[in-house]
C-alpha cells in the first residue's frame, strides 16, 4: 500500500509545471562550444572552436591573402581532418615566383599502410602550378607526397623536394594529399652501409629509380644514355611531346622512345649524328653532369676553374656543366678527382639527383 502511495505521489510531482522564470530573467542553455580568436605574428587570424562535450577542436587560420587552413583535432590532439584552401592571390603569386605556400602544421610521415590522414588541397581554376611546403616531424629521405584522386588512385609526386625539415612539391589541380614514407631496404645497400644509401631511398621512393629486383639495387651498376633521359623524363611527370627524330636506333616499341623524344626536343641530348642516338652506350660522369646542367638551365661561371687533379681530362663541352655541378656541391667526387670519363654508376646518379632536388 505504501509503495502504491509513493508511486502516485511521484507521478503527481512530475506532472506539475516548472516554476516560471521571474520577470526579466532568462534561462541560459549549456554552452556547446567555446571560441577563441587571436592575431598571429605574420598577420594571420587564428580561430579555435572547441566542442565542450567531445573535446574535439577545429582550428582555422586565415592568412592576409585569404588562404585558409583548417585542422580538426581530437580531444587528445590527434589530427583528424585537414583542409588547405588556396586563394587566387596566393596561387598566382606562387605560380609566378615559385615561392612556396607554407602549411602551418608540422606533420608526421608514416608508411603507406599506416598513413590515413589526407590533406584536402583546393586550388583556384586557371592557375598553372603552385608550390606547397609541408613541414614534417622527421624529414626522411624516403618521405614523399602522394596525390589521391576521386577514384582513390594514388600517384607519387616525383618532384617532392626535401628542403631541411619540409617536403616541397608542385600541384596544379585540387587533390587529396598523403605524406608517406616509401623507404625500401635493399640488401646490397644496407648491408654494405653504402655511402649513397639516403640517395637510393630518395630516388626509389619517388619512383625515379627502381631496384633491379625486389631486394637488390645494384649501386655500382652503370647506366645507359637511354636510362638517364628516362629517369629525368619520369622526374617531371613523363610528359608526351611532339618530336621529329631521325634516330634509326630508337625504335617505336622501345621503352625510352618518348623519353628520348622529350630530351631531344628540350635540347638536353643530341645524337652522335642525325641517325644515331646510341641509347645503349654507357654514360660517363661528365656526360651525366652536362645533361643535368642543361636540365637545370644553369650557366657555369666563365671565370671559375675546376680545381681537381684530373681537370685536364674534362672534355671542353663539359667544363661549364662541371663548374656548375661542383660549385653547387652536387657532384660526388673522391680523393680530389673528377674521373670525368668513368662510367656513371646508379649510386652516383641517385646521389647527384638527390643533391639537385634538395639544394
């Protein structure tokens, strides 16, 4: 009986209307978010909106040129989502000057299997190419940017440069970007503690070089003229070009047809004569320097001298290129010798390319 009376009393109490607020009083609901805004030293505005229930936060940074960066983090600070929305003004400036657009967030580079954070990068239509700079926690030689399209297809951005503690790369269209460590281990590089180990990782991660098989790189192997122009052709995205070649030793079914055509059109290489390119000839160190010098469109200092014991062995046509390459500390030398007529090895070429892309 007592239980029934208690239940009835409870029902009556729940049915009573709540007391009305006194005149002039308002009932304030619990605040769901907290917003903080401040000016940064570079003139940017940063706004942090924190969800008081989940602890997650959305940080929005707007630069003076209207470029927007937005990062969502969990309660424990884990980055969940990232957006880079580049303004027209910033995109045009980067395209015209080559100046990088710096992303104000230091990222962690993980293996392809572990990395799931994608940066959504929006670029204004009509801009040819912008340069992005992503600071990273650990600038590993094998760290590289990967573009992911709408169909989830991944493409390595070969022109991912390593500048101190940042990854720098060009982008010409909207993309989702992954920053991944694509380092690979080769038995003939790791076990020998090879001097070019970092360069091998760097070039293989960018798919500029490949191993001769799954476990070997063959660092002391030599390269042919066709191989070198193919490497540079891959580096800039394997473009298709119209070319009018008369080389009879470059067949229509060869893997290097487009690469030779591109290099010839760009005047990076020439044939021994109008009909002979000699694609399978081993390339020498001085020839390699000349091709990369032309590729970089650099001009050697005419007043400088090659301060090497074997400088007199350098061909006249290669002197400007070697002045440039040694002056910029790009060219691997040993014991004060250039060895200009020696075959260029795969390891030396990898080191030269890494030095070039990171200088």
